């Protein structure tokens, strides 16, 4: 048995869209990949299978800007997305991720001299990283995010932090800080140039403010054909070069540009400048490689989709059981892009807030790792290979012997 007979939601359009690039404002984005009828949110908690399956859907068509290397969903509608306390995005239940976050916080504290300073985080989520900066500095902090949940964060620096449950805007220019950070938020924002201009405007003449962003690297996604990293609420996709070009064009000097977390994440840092600045860092000159990766992507991702359909189909045909580990956006994109339904019965997640909920789009139940001692899957598909050792050790400690299949 295979799942290849399912109707594929994937298409590979190749036409130009006569719209301005949200990043550099030149015209003529070239579409190269599309997915239809996918959930417009991947991280909202669904209380029952019906709500999950009937969740609103949209279409995605990635357009590539040959001028600056920016990639955007040309079919994205901002009205489809509404961030609130029901948005469950935290990765803070993973020891692997927490180790990385703490190391990054310490690195930025030393690099940017964040000792007894004031830090502001745009898109702070549940506040965990802001708390690290405030605890380890020590510093005081301001967090801005509509998905922040009052009372949930536990930190010894709570009395030095203030949170605003709203989106960042021009009105926040009065919130002065020595350091501004924004992690895994810019990829959710469609008008990227406008957003960075707003940030530059709110900083005004304060040239002594450092900024640092973190977000996914699309070049890796393109090279690996990682279709599970492409989903509706990620409406924008950056390489190191396209990200630096955005920062420089909106009035920032870029002093830090690197890859981290097994080259999955981009890190960029800099300071306000008097106007556009010139590229000088090695990773900025990536446009030729990025263009080639876009051209090859339809073949690479098509082979990847066929591979995973074959793998899951073969497992099911042999009467074996397979679960997905990771119920976040990657898991939603994996299931909906492949068209997987009953071939996989359960999705596992260590995030206790997700357990007992259901996957948007497919309705798969989300269960705790402890459930594996009862279910005993033969195979576990791991939605992020960086967690393979952590997951393997957890299964081993529970006496569960499953073959691990990291994507």
C-alpha cells in the first residue's frame, strides 16, 4: 500500500507576478512552488478533531525576487492570521533547544554589553528568551507579543519585565531600550521593508541601540527540499544575503551575520545608521547560489515528497505503526503536503499545552511521549533531525524500541 494515489496539493507554477517585492520593491517575482488548501495557522490549539479538520485554509505560491533574493507567498492574505494566547509556538520544553537559547543569550549579552541594560523583544512569544536576557545580564526587559500569556512565565526577573499583548507598531517608539531583538517573527510579516522602516523610525536618533534578529534560513530549505518548513503563516523567507540587504536598505549597519542551530537559523545584528549601508560580510553575496537553488527546488522537493510518501506507504503496507514526533508547524506542513490521513494515527509532542489537542488541517490527536509505552510504534518520524538524540534517549528510558526516521 502507498499513499501516492492521494490527490497532491503540490504544484510548481513558473510565472511572474507583477507585484512589488516586499523586501526591495522591485517588480517581477517569479513563482516556483505552490501548495493548495493548507491550514492558515499551524500553531493554534484545536480542541477537537472536527474543529481541526474544518480549520480555515488558504493557498501558497512562493515567489522569488531575482533582484534581492527575497522569497514570499504571493497568495498570502494577512486577514487570515490572528495571533492570540491560543497560539502555542514555544520550543521551551526541549532540553536541546533550551541549551541553544541559553548559549545564544549569553553570547549576545557579551557581544552587545548587556549588563544592567534595558532590552526590548518584538515577538517575545511566551517570554522565555527575554527572561534569559534579564536573568543572565542582569537586565530589565520589555516584551511585545499578542500571544504572551500572563501568569505562565516563571522567572526570577519577573519584577524587571513588562509585557504588552499586542503587535509592535510606531506607537512603541516611546519604549526606549539599549538592545532590540526579534526572534522568529519577521518570517510572519508580509510587508518586510515597511516593518524594518518602522523599527528604524522608532529608534530615531538613538545610534547606541544594538539590534539582533533570529529567523529560519531559506537557503537550507531550498537545498534540502524541506517542504515541511514551508507553510502559510510563514509568508516570507530569507537567506543571509536577502536579510542583510533588507537591513542595509532600511538604515542599519550589519555587524553580525551567521548561521546557527545546525545551520537552520540565521542570526543578524547591527546598529542604526544614517542611511543605506554597503555589503561587506561574506554571507551577504549569496544571490547566484540562491538563484540556482530556486531553479533546482521543484526537482529536489518533488523527489523528497515522493520519498516520504513511499516510506510511509511501505510501513503501512507491512502492517507496521508509525507516529510523527513534533506537532508544530513542521508537522502540520508534513502531513498536509503529503496528504497523509489514517496512515499515521498519532502525533507526539513534549509540550504539555499541546497534548490532548488536534492537528490543524488533518485532525490527528496530539499525545504525550508517555503514550508511546502503550502504543509501541515501529517507526517514529522526527520533524527536526536536531532532536534525534534527545528523542531517542527519551524513548530508550521508557523502554520503547522504535526505528527513528529524522526528516
